[in-house]
């Protein structure tokens, strides 16, 4: 089915393109958010990613999977975005609500549970932000998105062994930062 969608999308079929990339919009947004650290900028960059992908679709070679291809485009869009001179937007209010313990997936935590969850999330977020951006990306792709080492290696143009060793170092450093 993907081959048919890819073929139609390569010929300019917008519906086929939407069906093909739609399931990966969350991956693209999360990658943009990780790199840009601002929800509004991440949303704009994610839209730019999809536009670039649509324009580049006729040249899609199929050397990587669609999510890997989209991830690479998103990464490049974000790098371009960071080079642009602009004033950064303040974080959206949902971030502030999340830091305050609001979690729509958790219907009614006790105040103590909410405090502990907030504290743990804040510590994890702080520790993650202290890691180099490439380690953050590796952790997101592996544990946030569940990508295989092979898919991550293709997306980042690294050897699979390099991905494994960097992930191991990132996990060790994250563990150390969480202890401190």
C-alpha cells in the first residue's frame, strides 16, 4: 500500500501525500519542539517541513523509510530556523500548565501525586535540557518514538554502532544528572 501511495504522491496527488505522511505529523512536531524549544516555533517549523516534503516528493528515492525521510527534513528545517534572526516567542501557556502538574491524560491525581509527578517531570526535563542536542534527539527517537537503532542511524546518517554507543552515553549522563 505504501508503494502505491508513494507513487501517487510522487505524481503530485495531495491526498496520497496526506495519507502517507499524516501518521508522522506528531513525530515531526516533537522533533521540531525538541530542537526549537518553543511550541509556536515548532508548529511553524513542522508546517514548513510538510511543505518542503510535499515539494520534494517527486524526488523521493525510497532509500529510507518515509518517517526517516521526514525526520531528516524536519531536522534541516529546524537548523535553518535556528539560523534565522528573530525574536523567540515565549513558551505557550500549556507548558506552564504542564509544569504546574496539569496532565489531561491523568483525570484526577491526588495533590501529593500531582506534586510528585510535577517534580519528576521537571527534574527529567531539566536533565534532558542539560544534554547535548544530538543526545536529546537520540533519546527522543528511541524512547519517545520507539524507532529502531537502524531507523535512527538512517535518519541521522550515522552508523548503527555509533547510535548505540551515543544512546548508552546519553542514558548514563541522564541517569547521573537525575541523581544530582
